[in-house]
C-alpha cells in the first residue's frame, strides 16, 4: 500500500538517520515506519484497556 503524508523536515531527517542506522540502507524507512506504527498501536490498545 502506498500513502502520502506531510511531516516536519527536521523530524523526518532524524527519523531517516536513525532508521538507516538500525536497518541499513535497503528498506530502512519502510521497516522503521512499520515498527513505529506497530508500537503506537500496541500503546493505544494498552491505554484503552
């Protein structure tokens, strides 16, 4: 699935650097975004219990 978002430039740059550091260059952004969404959803589910 493809989505388009708008995000602050400084936040995106920091995210990009950390994602590449953790996952390497190939697919880093996709992997990091999936991880971030998963963690956010888990947090939301715990808070709503």
